């Protein structure tokens, strides 16, 4: 009985995206030119990185100035201020980043 062999490795970026496929260079000079001509695209989502950075900046602002400015600090039980959005924003970022990281 034959068994299937599973290598357990992820596909390379060139295997996943046809736009990244390149012909193998034949000489060292062509290899250097090919690397200079076609830079690899980043698989990161810029909007998610920007949102993450703004959320971290908001967290630092709320932590440092939350006691002096009541609008920035945590709200009493029946309200919602700027500090009350930090945790939901991080949960949203994680909820978006996990599927993108596990995408095959």
C-alpha cells in the first residue's frame, strides 16, 4: 500500500502568487540584474500596520494624560471615553491579523 508523502512546509511566495514567478537566471550577471529589477512585494497589510501604530499611540496618550484630562481617561460605568476604545481596537487588529497570517 502506497502512502502519500507530506513535506510539512509552506509553499514559497512564488508558488502562491503568479505575479512573483521569475525565470531562473543563467549567469551570475543576469542573477544580479534580476534581483535589482524585480523587488519582492511585502505581504503585510499597510492599513493594519498603521491602525496598530495609531492604537499604540492612543494607548500611550491615554496612559500618560488620562488622569489630567477627564475626556481621555476611563469613563464611569455609564459612559464611553477615548480610553474605552483601546482594547476593542486591539481585539479587532488581532481578529484581522490572525486570518491573514494563517492564509495559505
